[in-house]
C-alpha cells in the first residue's frame, strides 16, 4: 500500500526558499518523464522552493541518470537531486539491466556525495502502468520524488 509520501504536502522545518534542487530527466519515454517533471516542479514550488533554484538537466535514457545525478550532486550549491526516468519492459532483458544499473548507480551517488539523490524512476510492464503513475490514477512519481527530497532535507 502507498505510504504517506505519495502526494500532497509535507511539513518542513527547513527553509526551502533557500534550497537548490537539480532535476535530471531521461528523454526516453518523454511523454511520461515530462509528466513526472511537471509533478516534481509543481510540488517543489508549492513548498516554497524558488523557480530559479530548480535546475533541469536532460540525459538520453534512464541508464544515464546515474552520471547526470553525480555531476549535479557534486555541484557545491545543489542540495538535492531528483532523478526521473521511465523504463518499460520490452522483449529483451534490457529492462532488467537498466533497472538494476540505475538503482545501484543512484544508491552509489547518494553515498558518494552524501546528498539526497532521489530515485524517481518508473519501472513498468507497459505504457499504461507508466501513465497511471505519471499523473494518472496512481498519482505522480515525480511529485513523490520531490516530497521525498524535502523529507530527506529535514532529516
Ligand atoms: C535502450 C533502452 C531501452 C531498450 N529501453 C529504455 C527505456 O524503457 N527507458 C529508458 O529510459 N531508456 C531505455 N533505453 C536507453 C538506455 O537507458 C540508455 O540510454 C542506452 O542504453 C544508452 O546507454
């Protein structure tokens, strides 16, 4: 069952108007990842983050999120990084390799940079499942990523 972080707003004792976020967006399945991006930005803005403090970077596919996230997290003025991607299962094992690599990669970036680097990656069996989680009946994983980052900044 979904937890309390999936939508809405969270309390922040940290002044979010002073925090800077990078959002790294995979271009594969862009109709999905753009919806994730919109959800993330709307959520950050509604929590008091300034528009100028949301930096967007694109990468070709979900596999490249790891390096994109590392480059952003290494920037001194970035407080948290959101990684947004969508991997849809195909007929080859590609899906498993990409999902495993990015999950491991993003974990490594968290540990290496000691900053919140959020896994906002949809891993679905088909496109409908992805749409359902990108502003559809199961919410928006981009918004969830934003809320997760805010929670971590309040750790
Ligand atoms: C190659 C590939 C495939 C088959 N599927 C997806 C996908 O569903 N979602 C996604 O974000 N990227 C996919 N890619 C591209 C890889 O992430 C990566 O960009 C390439 O393998 C080049 O490193």
